[in-house]
C-alpha cells in the first residue's frame, strides 16, 4: 500500500514538473508572436512596470484608436507610468479610458467586458498588453469573458522574469510557479 501511494505521489510530482516546463515553454513561445497591424482597442493590465508605457506607445503608433487601462494601479500610477505622453489630453479626447477598480485578472476581464458595451462601434478585436509571464492566465480569462472578441496578446518583458533564462533566477522561478498554479486554478475552477 505504501509503495502504491509513493508511486502515485511520484507520478503526480513528475506531472506537475512536466506541466510547469510546458507552461514555461508556452510563455517563451507566446513572447515571439507578432502583433496584428490594427485592432479596435488596446487593453493594458496594470501590475508590472512597462505595461502602461508600452500601451501608450502602441496607441501613439496607431495600432488602435483607443486604450483602456484596467487595474488598481491605474488611478494612482497611470500618470507616473506614462512619461512623455500627454495622458490628460488623450483622456479628454476619449482615446484613453481608465478603470481603477479591478483587483485581479478576472476583474480586469469583467471591467473590459463592461467597457466594450459602452464603446460604439463595439470593438471586435483587442490587443491585451501584459507581462510575458502573465499572458497564459490573462488570455484564458479574457477568452472566457469575451468569447466573441478576437483577442491578441502583446507581451511586455519585465525585469523580474526572463522567459529564456527563468530557471537561473530564484525570483523568476517563484513567479513562474505562482503563475502556473494560478493558471491551473483559473483553468479548472473558474
């Protein structure tokens, strides 16, 4: 009986490690996807440095006519994280929309669904801007909440995770393991 239990635990451990490695590989592969030439809306999820600035760069580059920033950091850090851009003018023109209420990825997707109902014409495609390590979970959640919207992802490389060398840094390993288990939770329980 003990042997059977040990064998089951060993197989479970091997499965988790294999799943984690596949997850890391998918993150690395998703980092190399190209952006579409144009979408209806850019959606930036706050949480890590560089995301808002990258969204502003994409907006100014003409990738989309509108930018939606969602997350608790949106209210306080939005102006700080977009140096060099006239955010106040863009907000007054209605090109930048801000949601400071979402506290997690699920709420980001829900708030995006709500904002899509208010925009005319209703956006049919969005470019999701988030950190490389966050892409699988964010994409999964947005596809659940917005099944009829074409969702593209734009990875933002963050200083605390390198998709090519994640195993060399303990912070990257912790971040990857945490994201992997959050992804599994979203996948199977939400």
